[in-house]
C-alpha cells in the first residue's frame, strides 16, 4: 500500500526543474526557441520544489547531525530559485538583451542547481534524511 507523506513530495518534484533547466540551457546554446519554454516551466517547477522542500523541512523526521547540511541545501535552493526567477524575467522582458551574457548567467545557474542537488543528495544518502530504513 502507498503511504505518501508530505515530505515525500519534494524528492518527487525536485527532478523536474533540474531536467528542464539543464536541458533548456543546452537548447539555448543550440539556439532552439524551446529553450524559453524550458526556462519558464523549469523556473515554475523550481518554485514548487522550493515550497515542497520548505514543507519537507517542517514535516520530515530530522537527523540532528545533518542540520548544517540541511541549512546549506535550503539556502542554496532558495538562492537558485531566485536566480532562475531573475533569468526568466530577464528573458521575458528583454528578449535578446546581451544573449551571450544571458547564456553565461544560465550556465552559472546550472552550476548552482547541481551544487544544490549535491547537498540534497548528501542529506539523503549520507544522513538518511526522510528515509525510513527497514531491515
């Protein structure tokens, strides 16, 4: 039987912005118009992931040894979301304003996304956050 808890929603949703925003970057490099849609949808997905991450922080069983790592993951996640929100506004409002700089910033955002994901993965695989081990 499926016993879905609120804190299970974050790891389900979090992979969508990662896939959309990284794929969008490569589409932008290839000058495909689909990159805009991937950026916008990926940013919205990131906002959902952030909200669900904050909810997970309140509802998941905590591992005290992981609190510092959790703080870093949360801080980076929020910063990454704000960063991509800024990129989305830039692209929507200014279209092709400094396109090479825009790509450079998007690449920086991809780096932020991966570092944030690293901390999230570390919380699960090193500390067992949100994992109910049954032996």
